[in-house]
C-alpha cells in the first residue's frame, strides 16, 4: 500500500570566481588550442541555503558524492545553465569531469567554431563570467543539528545537510554565481525539505515562511491508512517518476522573434529532457518520451534539436488560451495556475508584464469540452493547441499535490 509521495527536484549550487578557479589555459600538445578549467563544486565547504537561522540550512558536499554519477552519467557543460549553449559533453570526449582532493574539477575543450564559445573565452578574460555552478539531483543525504553562535553572542540550533551522493546533470560557467532572488532560495529549501520528508522540519521553517506549510500536503502523513489510500499515486509502474502536470518555472533567454509553433515542434527530438525544456505541461498519464504527452510549447528549437530561448509571443498566446481564447483549456485549476506561473516567469525575464490569469469561467468563450487525441495532438500556427485536455476525474488530493510540486519546482515520485 502506498503511504507517501516522495519528491525530488533538480537543484543548483554556485561557486564564486575566487573559489571556482576558472581559467583559460593552453591545451597540452596543441599550441593552437585552449581549454577551460575550474571547479564546479568544492568538498566540505559549508554553504548557507536560504537563512539557516530561520527557514534555511547549511549544506556541505562530501568527498565521493559524484563518484557514481561520473562513472555512469553523460553531463554537459553549458553557459548559464542554458541548454542552447552547449560547450562540451562527456560522451563526445570534449568534457572531462573528475573528483580530486578539493572537489569536482572541470576540464573542457573550447571549440571556437561556436560563436558563443569565443564569447565565453572573452568574457572569462574580461572577468564578466564570475564563477561556476552545477545542476544535480540528490540521491543520498544526511541531516544533523548543530549549534552556532550569532553575531550578538546568542547560541542557536541550525541544521546541516551533508550531500553524500548526487546525480550530476550539467556544469555551467555563470555570470551570476549566486541566487538571483529569495524565490530561488525558497525553491531550493523546499526541494530539500520535501525530499527529506520530515513534517516537523517543515513546520519549524513555516513559522518564518508560512508558504512552506503547503509542503506538508506533499509529504503526507504515514499515521493514517485511510489518508494514504486517498492519495492517488503518480505512477505504480516505476519506483521514481518525473514531475507531471505543470512543469517547473525556470529562467532562460527570451526572444520576441516571429514564432512558428509547428516548425519548432517538428525540430524537437522525442527525448524527455528536450520535451520538458520546451513545454510548460506534461500529461500525468502520458508517455514522457512522446510529443503528444506535452502541451504549451514555447521555446525555440534549433535544427539540431537544441532547445533555446523562450518565445514571448508563444508565452503570451498560451496565457490567452489559459484565459479561454482559441477554445480554452480543460486543465485542472492547479495545473492551469502552474502553467501560467511558468509562462509568466519567461515574460518577466523579458521585461514584460504577463497578462493576468483570469478566474475559471470569467470569459464566455472559455471551454471545458473534451477533445479527441488527434485534436489535442495538433498545434496551430502559434504552437498552442485549440483546446488543452486532461482527465476530468482526477482525485482532488493528487491534483493538489501536483500543483504544489509545480509551484516549488519539485518532481513527484513513487516510494
């Protein structure tokens, strides 16, 4: 019997230039070539995630945390976490990642045939690139309570999270090697708390950040068998499933260029990672490796299949669909709000004010009709569907959980 829905989410950590030791050096045995060198992570270095004295925690990465992922994974090096700007890749032989006594060392080829690699080299030399970052999933961690002394001489209890094993996704040279805003910090804290599954830890932090109390619905309660039976599993077929419904908010480059939804969809490879980057919603019951499981494509896609900037035109049009235009949407309300938040963030990054999300039924044209598989799989000229459709008999609790997961950028998984 299922008792809890456990969540995991991709997290990011950052190192400033002084710690990351970013440098351009001559390639050995090749006088004409240059390589990128630096550290994406440093072992046993304590970092504050959020406000550790109130709603955050301290974090350390244990030596050996990347051993398994380096032997099994295929990480990329990017610029500012943007998959459009791939500098190198492990499987291509252009990226070497290794653990040493200090941390996770990065050694990357620099192909100046790529214009943005030439820009990267110049920006490093001009000190415009100021650090490194890495994206990862926590596989195993340990939490301990410690006492620290504050600046006013008070002794307070803080929690320290030690990451014992992580699955590496990518490393990045970054312009801002720090959290952009408090919302990003909060999302990182929320991800760690739900993965931990400790209700008391959430309640303690919710005294200072009340919105964290919503996470209790994701963690659930193992004390009530009936409550456990009321929770509909996201999937009973696999031990871990990816985030479904509204996909997590992320910041990327944006573009006001003309938008052709079908053309971009046609260039998009049928790979889960690319599909997730390009869309704002995935069917909870669909095959995550098929295009028909996804809705609201809004990213430009290169002819080589790389997902690039978000289209402000597509984002604005998609919000119109959420508000009832073009036949409207029958997404559950939690998913509708999650998709809106995703699209609105891109518009915010572009310096534009997103149209307001209207209440369901506020527009005469809004539709709740069901559409056929063929109809929902087709996209018109701007890449959004005539009407978005999902099941109407979803369990209310499961819908609420997916909505909360989308809000905090988490991924639901079976336990």
